[in-house]
C-alpha cells in the first residue's frame, strides 16, 4: 500500500485479491452477528479498512481468514460497546403528529394575511422598528443606531406598531 496524499489510497493488487476472496465470508459472519444489512455492510467495510491499515501487523504464514474474522468481530464488539453507552430507550407509544389539520393551516394563513395587511397600515418607521425588534431581536439602542433615531423614538414606534396591530387584529376577530 502506498499513500499519495490524505485523500488517495492506492491498494496493492494483492490486498485487493484478499478482499475479493474473503468479502463474502466476512460479510456472512457480520450478517449473522448484526441481523441487518446496513450494519453488516458498514462493518464489512470497516473490517477491510482496519485490515488495510494493519496489514503490516499480519504474520505471513498464519491463517489470513481467521485474522480477518478477528478484525470483523472486534469491529462488531466496538459498535456494541458504543451502543451500550448511548442507551436508547424505545418509545412507549407513537408520538403525536405535529402536522396541522387543514383548518389550522387555513387559520394560520388567514392570520398571516391579516398581519401583513395591518403591517402595511403602519408608517415606514414603525414597520422597520417592529421588524428589527421582533424578527431580528435587536435592542432599542441598536434599532436607534440603525434607523437614525433616539432610543426613546424607537420605543415609541414599537409601542405604536403594537397598538395598531393589536387593534386591527381585535377588530377583525370581533367580526
């Protein structure tokens, strides 16, 4: 094996032949251990990556397949240990859907249209202050600096915007 850079690995053709000759055996072992294909595939790949990294530790003349099986089992047990540390509890029941009903969606759309219409009735200064405060969460000092007004002026515009928006929405809901 020779490494050209961190992203390119050239594999010795002899090692590629080892992978081809042993892939099914390692895959079969890991499938019997995991019981599912995604974990089995991941662990099979991990096994051969570990074998490639540790190729210089393999004792020539010893049982290659047994060495690969030991690497595969170690990879499997490593995953099992990590999963035991994470402790995932099963849900007792299905969580309720966060999806809103058609009626709720229409109500939200209607309220949005009311707010947009009410915003259009605000002066430009009040609309800017309201947006900067509510959407951007800026302080009144920051808003004053951005709009070229005083902090007191920014507070007044916010007060006016709230008052007019609430009145407009109350008038609509009273109908």
